[in-house]
């Protein structure tokens, strides 16, 4: 389960996931410095999502000093990902963010110290902009142990989002992708929808994100995301990775996996 550190009730989400029998908890949208204490005395694996080697170092050093624990794996999310991004808005807009595979090299140097310290392999997965078989091969050649993909799997038969949500990607053009300023205070990548072109007023607050200021927020991010996935694009936001506009048709997960893994396994 992916649980955002920025949630107001982060601890309760983690506890509920453990009680439900989750195998692993991945945490981003902040530094999950307390996560080891929340999974203490369980077999639940933990992994941080980072966007820089600095963040990785801070987390691993903190976990080692306070809990004598290391990450079971690492996820690096680059600036080409969909949704909320761990980079400065101006750097994203002027294309000056660090490249994903460059971040990978720096993170590997950090992780290497902790692998030696704990005598265990710490796999590293990269995410953000991974779209093709060649993208995966390039990441693996650069030293990644695997990749994380999301946007490409939206347009699959098995995805439980509405048909309207999937069709938004099929209909999208490159110019429909934009970087927005989310009410939670972070930049995010999304497809253009009628909702984003008009000002909204919050009618219900879910009190979900710590950094969201309800009095100043133009809309509720949680409600907007729920509306979109349910097919109400007039009142919703469609988060997308940078290659979302390249999706042309809906396929089965098996067909997509076969395409992505050709020549790899």
C-alpha cells in the first residue's frame, strides 16, 4: 500500500494497513521518518519514495540511528511522473530538474553504504516517465533493479476507473498536459479538463492533507480526483505522467506486459 506521509491521519492509515495484512508499505509525499516505529514487531516491509539522493540519505540515516532498520527497497520518482511531484515548480517549468537516471546513480551511492552496513541487497526502482520497453531496458542498464509504472496501466481492461477516465488519455494531445499548483501546496502534472479551467469552491472538506489550507484552497483535491476516476471530468482532475498523451487504445494487462517485457525476461 502507498500511504502518503502528508496525510493528517498517516499513523492510523499505516495501522489499518497492518491490521488488514498488507505485505509492504511505500511512503512518499514527505519523509517517512517514523515509519519503522509504526511497523515494529511486524513482518511488513517498508520503502520510501524519494526524488533526490539527499532525501534518501536523510531517511536511511534516521532509520539507522533511531531504529536500527534499513529500507527493504527504494522507489525513486522523477519529475516526469504524474500527480504530485517532489520538485520545485519553477524547476519543472523551465526543465531544469535532475534527470531520473542521474538521480539513480546518486541514490545507488547512498544505498551502497547501507547495504554494506546491513549485509543485504536494497533494490532500487525508478518511476516517472517510464513508458516503453526501451525505457525499461535503459533503466535496468543504468543499474535500476526494476521500474514502477502507473499511467500506462490506466488504459487497460482490468483498470477499474471509468471508461470516461480512460478515454481522456486516448483523446489527449501533448499540449493537454500541464503542471498545476495543487491545493496541497505541491506542483502536479495533470491532463486538461473543464474543471481546471474554472474556479471552484470547496463544498466538503475531507481533512486529508496536512498542508492543505481549506480557507484558501480553490477546490478539494480528494473530491476532484474521485470525481474524475468516476467519470465526472467536468468536476474532476486527471493526474497523468508526461507520456499519458501517447496512449492510443485500451488493451489487456497481459498484452501490455508482454509488450513491455519483450527481450527482458
